[in-house]
C-alpha cells in the first residue's frame, strides 16, 4: 500500500478542513449555543440528571452537520483536474476518495471537540468524558456520517439538492435518535428503528459505557464508510470517462 501518498492526500484534506473556518465556525457556534440554552431547560425541568442525559446526546449529534458539510464540500469539489492530479500518484480511485473524505471527518471532529470542551468546562464541570472511549465514539460517528453522505450523494448533482439532502439527513439523525428521548420510554418497534441511527449508538455509549454498543457503532461506521467510498468512487470513475 502506498502509505506515503495516502498520508500526503489525507494531510492535505485535513489541512484544508482546518483552513475552511468559514464553513465549520457557524456550526460550532450553533452547536455550543444550542447546548448551553437547551441544557439550561433540561436542568430547570428535570435536574442535573436530565441535563447530563441531554448533554451526552448533544455532543455526538453536534458532529453530524459539520461532518455532512465537509463531505458535501469534498463531493462537489471532485472535478476532473484535481482528480487527475491526485490519480497521477500511485493511488486507486477508491483510495483517493477515501482519504479525501478526511475533510468531512476533520470538520466533524473540530465541532465535536468544541462541544465536548464546552460541556466538561461549563456544564458538567467534570473531566470524566475526556477519555479514549469518547474520542473513539466521536471518530466513529464522523466516519459514519461522511460515509452515509458520500453514498447518498450519487442521487444528486448540484449544490442546491446537496444542501436539501444535508438538511434531511441531519434532521433524521437528530430526531430519530435518543438525543432527547430515553430509549426505555420508546415502544419496542420505535426503539429498534432508533438503534439503527449511529447518533443513538454514540449517545448510548457515552451514557452507559456498554461495550456491545461501541462494537455495534464500530461495525456500522465501517459499513457506512466503506459503502460511501465504494459508491462515490463509482461516480468518480463515470465522471472521468
């Protein structure tokens, strides 16, 4: 495997994501503001237990929109000229697509890190969440989000439709999840549906620490990311023909 070339492309995309602050900064502001205001409501109505429940659901969800936006930026930026440049390296189309999706993953992680830091300092006032499991959960969730959007991007061709797709996916991932609603309060068939959502799996891992849920999240993230790379690579090959 051409590891050096893969690292070059991945480093370029990660650096591009950091420099595109005009894309992720509004979502960071929205995520932290929403976290602060809604957590106050949960605290007032249900106490610190309810507040903590919400915070541990909101941190994973905060990654979704930024990761989606970064992935869309990659999809729309896959034009002939830069692709032919990257493909001049000893890399396959799938390898190029996979490492270019690092932009979406990086944007999601930037916003996730901001909401996590805000939570532990200003709301929970505990550093217990700063551990390898939390880092793994947020990384897996950004991979799942980027893979899902990359796979669905084949259905649309312009920026307007991509924006609509992002709003729809973000809404489903937010509301058909356990961000606001405890799993035990849902009917069995609704619970089964909600558990398919990677945001639910991530939230429940942070809340319960169950290893089985972390394994399920890892499996789903791998499946979605591989599917996204495969589908997007097919689109790129068609584009180059």
